[in-house]
C-alpha cells in the first residue's frame, strides 16, 4: 500500500491515506445496449454524489467501482490498482449495496460482527460495537434483522460496510425508503466521514439529496458523464436552461403577443391546452409574466412548468455537454 | 473461514429445507425398521433398500438440497455480496461452502445409510460399511456438482432434479453407457468393494473409473465454482 505524499504534506499512515478511484474511458455494454458510455472521472477524498435519473447507468458504474462488474472497455482502479477480480481492494473499500442483501436470520450484532471477522480484524467485537454505535443501532443489535424496518436495515448495512474503517465507502441509493429522520441522520454520518478525509461516493436520483451531502457532483445521463462540479455549478446549469411553461389566462393570444416582445421568452405558441411559452432567461421571465399580464389587464389562471421532470432537466444537461 | 462456514450452516439448517434433509434419512431408517418388523431383514432386502432408496433416491436429493442450499439462496437474494466484498479469496469461499455441504451429506446421508443397513443385517457381508463409504464418496461428488450448478445458473434445482431423476434413474437404467456418467453408479461401485454378499450384482462401472471420476468431478467442480465466484457480477438492475 504505497501512496505518494503531496508536496509540503507529510504522508499520513497508510490506513488513513486518501484514496482515489479512477475511471478511464470506461464503457460497459450488455449485448447491443450501452449502459455506460466512455466515462472518465476521478473520485477523491470527500463526498461525491453520483446523480442521474433511473436507468442512467449509476448502478452499473458503481458496481464497476465496487469490483462486481468488469468494464467492457477502459479501466477502473483504486490507487492505480485494478479493482476487478482483486479481492485485496476490499481492505480499503466498504460497499453498501442497493439490494437488501442482509441475512434476515442473523441479529444486527451477528451480521456486523461477521463482517468484522471476515475482515480478520484483531478485535472484531470492539470494531462491531464501534460501527453499530456510529449508526446508532447498538440498542436494537440483539434483534434479528428480519424484524428491522427498512431504515434500520440500511443502517446495519452501513455499519457492516464501515466496520473495518475503510478509506473508501460506496453507497448505492443509500437514502431510498428511509424516513426523514433516519435520512437526516445518515446524511450527517456521510458528511462526517467525508470531512474526515474518506473517499465516499453515493448514487441518487434526487438532486436535493445530493446537494445536501455532496461537495462534488457527477451527473450521469443515459450512460454518459453529463456534468461535473460542486452543487452550485450543477444547480446553476440546471436552472440556467430554457424552461417550458403552460399558461392559462383570460386572453392567451394577447398574453402571447406581450410575452414575445420581451427577450426573456423564446418560442411562444398557442395550443389547445393554453399558451406554451419557453423562458430563455428563467429569472427574468418569472418577473416579466405577472407584470405584462397586469398592464394588459389579462387574468392569469394557471402557470405550470411543462418539463420539470428530472429526465428533461438531465437531458438538457447532456445536450449541453455534447456541444 | 469459520464465519463463512457458520453462515452457510445456518442458511441450510435455519430454513425449511432442513426438514427435507431430516425426512429423507428418517424415511430410510423407518423403511429399515418396517422390513425388520415384517421379518425380511435379510441381505437381499438390505441391498435393495440401499441401492434403490439410499443411494438411488435419498443421496442425490440430499446432495441437491445441501449443494445448492449452501450458496444458491445467497446468490438469489444478493446476500452473497456480504461475503464477496471482503478480502478473502473467492476459491477459498467455494471450498468452505463445499466442505459445509459435504459434511451435511455425511451426517444426513452416509451415517443414516449405515444405520439403516445395520438395523437390517448388522455388520454382515460388509453391506452397512460399504454403503456408508459409498454414500460418503458419492456425497462428495454431488455436493461439488450441485454447488457448481448453484453458482453458474439460477435454475440449479431444476437442472439438478433433471440430472438425478432423468439421467441417472431413467436413462441410466436403459442406456448402460450413461451409467459411466452417473454419480449414483460411482457410489454403488464404491459400496460394492466392501461387499461379500452374493446378492450384490457387480456394478457396471469399475472401481478404478469410479474413484477417478469422483475425484475429477469433485475437485473440478469446486475449482470451477471458485473461478466463477471470482468473476461474480451484479446486474445493473436499473
């Protein structure tokens, strides 16, 4: 386990040295279907969110980073060592899979302890106790896992994955199905571990979730690496795009004429369902609409975003990144 | 490795399948008791019970339950990831799981075979001892083969039943050549070596072939299972 010390910084002990997962031109296809398409990214210390709609290839990418899928092309490495077919990487990696993947017949304690033993930790019991304490599951640890709620199972899985204090933690949709309080707690935990210098990657299809936890966001759309940056950058790119609105008013035609006169609106069209307007400058358009309607004496009954689903937001990002 | 073994034992024993594993040998012993009560506790009936029910039916079914049971449910529900995401060599995991399945077959297969035959004829004519050893040797091959099936296919149980019931029992009866590729016949051949009874017709598979075949299938299947585990892949499932 060798790491290169950055200039001016003394190398920390091997177990706490920052870990780096590198993907170089990684593709993965199943027959004719391309699940991941030529992705190059580096996951370093801190919390990284892997954001994308369902079916974007997030799990496929995460499975390749976790050593449970071979890339069809390109390379996936942890500190320059290949991850696929290399069980030694699990000394440094903890994995929280999306599927339940827990033995219902074991108690929480037995499950986490088995993880510690499989890692051959010198004091397995102490490590298990510490991990269960961290996820606040020590009180319920003597119960069988099959009696747990979804959130408790999730926390036990996290405890089992971090029992050996890994430098890398990979979590596949970790906040799915948790109640709000459990979600906040796990988010705090992830943030803390990221702040402690661990390399943490989690996948999610919810922007708000990623924003709250991750410093770095990687956006995946249709298997392609669509955007990369901190949440401000991603947020800006997501709001800074043409928005489509459906508007119903007392006089659609007059409103259309008034809107098109301003440069903040792009295309305006009259449809059976009312007026459709595309806002090029989102902020300006939202101020413009009420003002224009008021001065023309038009009553606006309804303004509805026509394309607010995440899919279209993401597909905008990818068309942008392609140009 | 004791952790892997412990979880594997609990997986087989802690589920409903344990009742099948208990019922089969219980049935064998019950039949032996019945024959004894009916006064036909002789070499001929002991041999028939062992050949048809013991090695012919119970052993392959136990092999199927134990061999697939130590790994297939884990692969099905994804819990195997818990074992595989650890710094442990995957072939070592396969070997451990084979050991668990083989030990269960010794306990629920070979031991009851001995007990049932002993009830009928005692240590006479080497029948009890022969079938215990034969069942143990056959159990090794079944455990390894069905473990491998559990690793490489989702339809391990269906394929295993087809192999045991159609290939070994039906095809094997009508097509003598098929017996060479039948674990059941290898087990019979091993059992025959200890036999001194005149009622035991010489099996069609020679002992040399049987021993080599058992060794090749057992070692080959476990190694292959280990290699397949090294490339264990999670579906994208999105």
